[in-house]
C-alpha cells in the first residue's frame, strides 16, 4: 500500500515509517497538517494515517477538508484522546478508524489490514501513467507506447517514485531515503548511475527524467 503518515513527533514518526516499510508498504511522512493536506491532494494514497494534534492543521481538520474535496481513500486517526466523545468526533470528521496512543504495532497493522478489506475500491491502482508511459505495478514493467520493458526492482522503485510525484523536484537525499533507506551507503554518484541506466532503458522517453543540477531529478515533459 502507498501510505501518507502525518505525525509531528519525530521519534514516533521515524519508528512508524520504519515499521511500515518492514511490512512492505511505501510511505511518505510529513509533520504538519498543511503538508498532509497538500500531499494528499497532489499524490494518490491508499491510506492516510493522521495524528490528531499537529501544527498548522489538526488531523480532524485535514480529514474534513479532504473528504469535502472528494478523497475516498482510507483514513486512520492517531491520538492520545480516548474519551468516547473524542472517538465519535474522529469518526464524524470522516475517518474510517481510530487508534489510541500508546499503541502496539500489531494492533496498528491489524487495523490497516481491516481497512484494506473494508474499502470497496482497490487500494492500489494496477497502473500509473505519465504521457505515453504506463507503469504496471503488478508486473514490475513499463510500457512506452506499445512496447513493454521489464524493469529491475530498483528501476521499478525509481519509476514508481517519479510517476507518483510528476513534475515535482525530488532531491537526491529523498530518493536515497525512499529507495534504499536512511542508513544506506549510497552516494549521489550512485544515484546518477542508476538514473543513466534507467534513461537508457527508456530510450527516447529517458529525457522525461530531468536532472535538476545540484538538487536532484524530476519527471516532466515540459
């Protein structure tokens, strides 16, 4: 699943991201309500995990605004508030479920699995598209026009990251964190080498992956 975590507690946020990735989920992490709303509006997510108390906007405000805008993915609230009226308020704002802090990760994962069964629409689209490129999320392959190209695991992860964030500049540090992990021994030169190989495999479409000098890369047709 592709998950957005909004949690302003740095220590807890890092731990949740680590545990979710161990469960093979892909995770974006933000630390305030404004960023949570922006990311959810501009990127497809299967599940949002929103902390109730955050800077800028509370999780309930973000939830209400997104539901009003038509977001129909799953939303799970995290909070230290455990009174009945708080639980009711969390669900009334549009959340699908509610987990009280402190929690065991076994409970969090059970709630996530339950949500995946309850939500009617598939949690992950079978394809992501950008222009004439279509990334098959089940086969680890990409089609350019009518030609199908098989990708390695790293190539697939890179293309998925780019295609979930089209026209957005992705710093090298972010790419390393999302694809290899925070503690990986990967340099900027390693990233550049991977990108060159991916561009070569894409042929004429390789130019869509643009080098933003001194920063990183973005997928753009502009």
